[in-house]
């Protein structure tokens, strides 16, 4: 089973990342009140920062990681990369980026989500991990390829050696987008777009899971696992910005060597 329980927390792991310290945490097992109940790790959604910090610490402890080893970023739906040589200085504002990489076992990469796609990477040959964040805009900008390009440039990673995972996120059954977004998806995916967009009246349903899988495959990744868990379908487990109309928290994804 991909779901695990530890100290009251419930989290999802991937078979192709077995043996690696990683998790996508559900919303269960934290201290935040509604509408952020309960394991909210987002500091900009209205929840008390004391709750957010406690939830983050609980998440790290569940996997036996030192909370001080964290390196996180401020997500901006782009393709900028931060190479985390050491833990982040928590007295400073986090850098703006949507990709974090590290080859340092004393660093734990951490990101926050609430419908956007968690992309998790491991190159066992080079001893490198990465986390990325792919909403529709990041997907159109090909954040998956940007991550792999950065891993190759920094660490010499060959995409054929990469194990990639596509985490719980909004599924095609719930992800309705307008014509302007659909047009940008068409421009980015060209002939492959038919498998990604389903017309429904004047709107479209977008399949971010398949979109990111196609981009990973095109970049040379052969080992890809897709969670196929929709955050909007399962708000008992996940925060969903779309399903909960913006009044919700953020769940965390974590990986470390």
C-alpha cells in the first residue's frame, strides 16, 4: 500500500523511490483548526504560523529527518532552480523558485501543494534528488524538462538513470480550464494535445498527470510512477484549492538522501 501511518500522520510514498526518505503528506495528523485542518504546512494561507511550524516539525519527525535540514522555496509557477548545497537559513525569506535539487544527505527538500503536481526525482547513479512544482503554467513552461536539464548541468545526471514520480494532485475529472489556458496547452504540446484536453461545453478538462508524464518521457526518463490520486476527489486526505474554493491549507512533499 502506498499510504503509511506514523505518529498520527498519514502519507503517500512511491514504489520506484523505495529505500529513499520521501513522502507526500496528507492533511491528517496536525494541529491546525478548520479550514486548514489539520497538517497545514502553508504559511501564507491565514493559518497561525505556530501551527504551521509544528506541522512541519511533525512531518520531518515522521520520516526521521532533522527539521533544521529543510530547504524550501517560495513557489511562483516558473522554472527557476535552487541548488541546495546546505539547509536554508530560516532567518531569511525563501528564494523564489519551483525546482530544488541537492546531492547533500544533510539536506531535506520540502515543497507545498494544494492541487498542483508534485514532481519528485532521484538519480541513484549520481546520488541526487530534486523536487518540482507543476501547475498548468509550470507544465506549459515544461518544469519537468527544466529540472532534468538542471540536474544534468549541475551533477551530470543522465535522464535514463532518473526515477521520477508524479504525486497526488488535481485529476483530469476535476481540472476545468478556460479556452485561453487550453490554447497555451495546445501551443506547448502540439500534436500530443488530444490526450490532454477534453472539451466540455466552452471549457476544457486538462490532464496534468499525462502532460507531465509525456514531458518526462520526451526528456528521456523511462522510470516514471504516477500516483493517480486526485486531490479534489479526496478532500478528506488532501487540501484542494479548487474543490475548497481557496479556503484551505497546503500539504507537504519531502525528499532527502
